[in-house]
């Protein structure tokens, strides 16, 4: 019952109160309410999806400007979200460092493969987790520039 109610609520926002009332009558109200109240914002879902596509394209070697722009756009939407400071992306510090490190390595390789020199500010790399998002944005901007210059 709770799973069906949650599925209905995700698709029908106006149905939330009705579903909660039905769920409360059946004894599952608290569970359903918590699931609805604590759902992941769409900007986080979009960011995760864009990041997944971006990483897959690095692995497959079929990167293009649209994929870079998509990740940058979802990153900007994430930063613009009213609860940005409260949003938690479930990556360990080590995973985030590895991810940003690989993106850094990819950016360097992309520049070398296209005979494009990177500026000093595009090359900054910090293993400090707090700098990871700033570094990620910088690398994405560098990648976009490389694709545009190489075209």
C-alpha cells in the first residue's frame, strides 16, 4: 500500500493530501509522509543523470559539447536551488576526489589530443574536497573551450 501510494504521489502532486489521508487511515501514514517529505529534489536527480551520462561518454570516448553543457547546466541549476546548502550528493570524499581527478586527467588529455594549450586557471587542481565543485566547473569550462576551439 505504501509503495503504491508513494508512486501515485510522485506522479500526482495534488493527490498528496488525499494519499496521506488514505495512508493514515491504513496505518502507513507516517512512512508515506516521510518518503514524500524527504524526496530528492529534481535538480539533484537531473545532476546525477547528467553526471552519469558525462562519465559514460568519457569512458566511451564520445564526448561532445552538448554533454558538457548538460552537466554544466545541471550543476548551475543545483547551485541555484533554494536548498543548495542542504542538498547532499551521496559520494564519499574519496569518490569525489577520484571523480574530479579523473575529469582533470581527461581535460589534460583532451587538450593534448587537440593541440590546445590550457590556461593557468584551467589547470588548477586541488585534492581538497571543498574545492571539488569549483574545480569541476573549471574543467568543464576548459573542455567546452577545447571543443569549440577544435571545431
